[in-house]
């Protein structure tokens, strides 16, 4: 593998040399002369994001559904459902009931009685989150392309850009881990609170929706605004260059000119279950791992920088004339500089499914991203799927796309304008 | 707890979702009831009369942190009364019932903020009633009807349910009698040594027990303590290999199944097992005739049969050797449907919506089961092979679960009659 000379590329050997030269002016410099990155280093400080289990978010406040630009919680359950309903009204009632139940759960309240007085009664709320607090729960609901097929007569109301994702390079999708007519993303700082929400929504949905696939995520693998950058299961900081500013969210995430019921805060959600071959990864030397990500493992700085938030210099070469950042590296492929400025907002989680059939740890990244045009993901993944150096260690095994309507106002429900 | 979060969002609501339904739901204010009636009286007036029908609006709202049910009129004149229910903003409330003496006279479910108003009409005689909003603060709101007391005595529903339960005993007796004949047929085929005939007899005998097993699985023979499986008739008749008690050994249908389908042989032991099975189901038939049923027994029994489907049939554990699990599956579903059918005349008076839902979901399950019918196979259904299980179990399980969830609410409703 064509790793750059590890002696030269170690950041520890670089710090301080040639201080004061801005990154932007440093093109063509050898690796050994790299400098502090200057203004791009405004990293959020403090790796310990505080958790307050009494903290809550209001379901009805704001234009966007919570769980997108909300500070990312520690745990997440992502589940999709297949519609079995034959009428739009059944979906309508379900979305209304889900909305009310989500509002209850996000406030830390049960969705109904845990122990009804009446003889013979079954519980309305399943009870496992009783007294656990809201734990910053957010529940985000999306509608997949299947909602708008011939079954329910809603074809004319379909979001403009909602369509099944095309087959993409390197896809290894498994049908049982892909698709779905509805998605529910429940994230919280207590996994039991998140699971309770999904469980009770699934229960409420029986007869209208069947469960399709689910991923239980832990250890957020993206950073939202104001958060320190966490690590994926490959040990690297993930999400350093994620969208953080609200102006960027406006530009890249929220739709503006879609069908009426999506406007005013809607977005598109792309979910990808990405398996990581972590044993194989762990046997790769760190220099090669750093080449693949184009970042230093410990502090997340780009190979051309000193600090995590330094802007990578994709044109920099080392003393031998080789690019410091491998053009096939994950960062190089994913960079907006190489994708016509396209950016997506990632909100992923690590996951494990236990041990696979050959005894290896079955784990990876539950990639969830939000964008105002799904083609942005398609473009990025087409490029990544073709020649990302990381492809040797990962496989996209699950996939889904959903239109995420705006947050409902109090007294209304999700996607109310659809009906 | 929710109150501190919800204050101050009222102004935002004015921006409104573009196309809201039926004009309801987007207004935060609890003083502007969204009910469709046009009355404007205070809270202690009688419901306005419209062509002889009194109109009462029930409004659900979140006020000051509490979910409340508010009536625009707390009384009405005897006669038909139409209740129009609107959930403006009460996220914790999904249901409203009209009660008298704990009995449900009318109700609406699946209510949520933003949905169109719904209404139900009941003919009421003079007396005291209550509007019950589970989870509301308060849950019970008094409602008074003035005028002549009801001419129809309350209690019809209860009688209808009890009549159904009484008649259901006849159904169980029929099934048990058929089961005895089935076991005798199996025994005769085993005695003859004709393996295909015995396999066929096995498949034909199974369904009767599966239809009623939740009613008859509790018998302990005289002289045995309840913990001793030597006297547990269900153990002796229907135990599977996975739950064997080593002290008692294997008896009953599935021990015979192992011989006929697993070992593909009829031995002296097979014949002995078959004879013993006939003996035990005959004992069961005698005991089953002593059973009497209350309406809630039918409700719980139906739910129990569906638990059997989920736990043992969809998993393919029940018929490990013969793979006729779908025959048992159909038997459990048919038995549950019979219980429901006997309750239906009464249940329809208590909760027409739930009755309709359960009926629809039985239809869904039956339609799905029909796709597996195969007259050339034992018992009339495809064998539930590992391959079929792999491709079909998910769909089977989720369709049954939808039925099971609605059926699980039956006992509570029946108990209110």
C-alpha cells in the first residue's frame, strides 16, 4: 500500500515549524514544513458532552422535526416499516396517533396508562421507560417512496425528489435490511427510552404497518453543532467536516420548493447500514489506516494539518512529489471540494449485531444523513463506491430513503398537509 | 411534566400547516371548541336539540400541563344524543367512552390532535352518566340526562355475551367429541400398521385439540398434585420434545408424530402410545363437559390460542416431524374466531369499532392462510418446511400479531358489560 512515509507525515514532528503561514498559501509545501492551520481550528472544546437525562425537546417547537439539527444523543434506534394499509386514511390516523405518542414520549410521559384500572385490560403504554426521564429523546419520522405508489392514491402528493435510490457502485444491499415505507429514528441519551418509543410506535402501528428492519445504534458517530467529534468503530473521528452552521443547513438540508406539505422545514433522509470488517481493519497498520482516512487517528487532524479542524490541502505533496493526501482516501472522495460543493448533513451511529456466522464481530456504521436533494448522496456515494480506499473494509448492506416532513404545530400532526 | 415545554408555542401555531384537515386542530385555544355543533351555551346547559337529537361536543385539550376532556353541555334531554369528539391538543388522550354504571354505551378510539372530529349517537334515558377519558385530568366527567328513564333495561349486552358464552360450551363439546374420534382413527390406523394411513389419521386428528386447547389445557387427573406431569392431561396429550419432563417421559400426539414422521415406522410402542392417547382424550372429553364459560373466558381463550400460534406454530416447533404446523395454525385461528363469533352479538353493542377491527383482522389472517391450502397435502395445507418458514414466517407473524393486539383488548371490553 502506498502509504506516505510515516516519519514525515507524523503530526508530532510538524507542529510549530514555519508558524504563521496560512494553509491556503501553503500549497506545494512539503509535508515537513506544515504549519498550524490558523482560523479553521475553531474546534469545540471538551470531549465530555454532558448528558442530562431530564433534558427534553418539544415535538411541536420549530420548523423542522427534531432529531436532525438537534444535538446528537448517545443512542439511537432506527426502524423502518412496510405499509399494510389499503387506504390513505389508515396512514393518516397512524401518523396522527404517532405524532401524539411522540410528543408524549419526548416529554418523558407514557403514551397511555401503564396499568389500567379496568379488569382484563392490557397496558396502553408498555412501561419500560416509566420514570426514566425524557433523556433528550427525539423521534423523527420519514415517508418512503412506497407511500406514494398505487396503493393509497397519494401519487400526486409525492415529494418531488423522492425515489428509490439507484444501484450504486459497491452496493451489497440485502433486501431484508433495506427499504421501508416509513422510517422512525428515535435517539436518546438512554437507550431504553429510545427503544421504548420505537416499540410503542410499532405496537400502535400493527395492522397498518409491519416492521421491516431495525438498527440499534450507540456512540454517536457524527458531530452536530457545538459537539465534539466522536469516533467511529474504526477508531477515527467521524464528522469533522460535517455541516454545523445553520446557514449551511439552510443551503444543503431544508427543502424550499417541494410539494406543499414538505415545504417550510422538510428534508430528505438517506439511511445506509454499513458493515465494517473491523477485525481486518484492526490488522492494518496505523499509517495505512491514516492514509485511508487522510487523517491522523488520535486527534483527527488532516494529514496536511496540525489540528482537527484545519482544512485539508488536497494538492499538497511530500518531498518525493507524492500527494500527502491520497486521492483515493475517504476524505478526498467525500470532500465538498471534489464534489461541486455538495454537502450533506450526517447523523450516524455505530452499531453491533453481535457475532456473524464466521465468528467475527458484526459491527459497523448506521449512516443516516439529511439533505435537500437525494442526488447529493447519490453523487457522493457513486464516487466513494467506485474507488474509496475504505471500500476494502466496509460494505453497504442496508439502504433506505425517506421524505421527512416539517415538524407539526401543536394541535396538528406529521404530514397533515399530505391528506 | 410536559407543561413546561409546551407553553409559548401558540403563536407559532398561527403559521399553520398548509393544508389542514377539516378546519380542526390548528387552533391552540381551548376556549374555541372545534366541535361541529353550533351551540354557544355555558357548561351547565342542556345539549342543543337538532331535529330531536341533542348535540354535545367533547373537546380534548392540553391545558396548563394537563390533558382534559371538556363537555360543552353537561346534560341533555332523554332521547338520541350525538357526541362530537375533537382532540385539539391532548397528546395523552386517544379514547373517550360514555359510561353508565361502568358499562360502555358508546365510544370513540384512535383520537389524536389534528384528526377530524368524530361522532357517535346513542339513545339515552334519564339518569346519571359519565364521560370517561382514560388518562385525562379528570378521567371521569359527569353527564346527566333528564326525562324518562330508558325503557330498554340495561343488561341486554351482558345477557347477549353470556348467551354466547353458554352456547360456546356446545362448540367445545363438539370439538372434543371429534377429537376422540380422531384419536380412535389414529389408533386404528396404527394398529393396522399402515404408515401412510396413520400419518393421514394423525393430520386429521390434530385440528380439534388446536381449536380448543386454551380451554382444556388445565386439567389435572384426580389424585395428582398440580405440579406432577403424570396427571397433567395437556402434558400427556400434547407435549413436545422441547418441554419433556424426564420423570414422565414422552406421551401423546407428538410422541406418535415422532414415530410416524421422524422414524417413519410403526412399532409396538407406537401402538401403545396411540392407545394411551385415545384413553387420555376420552378422559379429557368427560372433563370438558363439566366446563362452564364466562364471556371473559372466551376473550382470554381466543387471545391464548393466538399466543399459541406465535409461540409454537410460526416457529415450526409444534410439528417438528410432520411439518403440518399450518394445520395447527389454522385450528388455533378457527378456535379463536369461534370464541369471537360467540361474543360478537354482545361485543358489537359495547364497541362496534373494535368488533369491526377484529373481524377484519380475522379476515386478513384467514385470507393469508388460504394461500397455503393444498388439498393434496396432509391436513389440507402445505408442509411448513424450513424453506417455507424462512420465506413466510415474517408475514405470518406480523399478520397474526395485528389480530392478537386487537384481540388482547377484548377481555377488558367484555368485562364492562
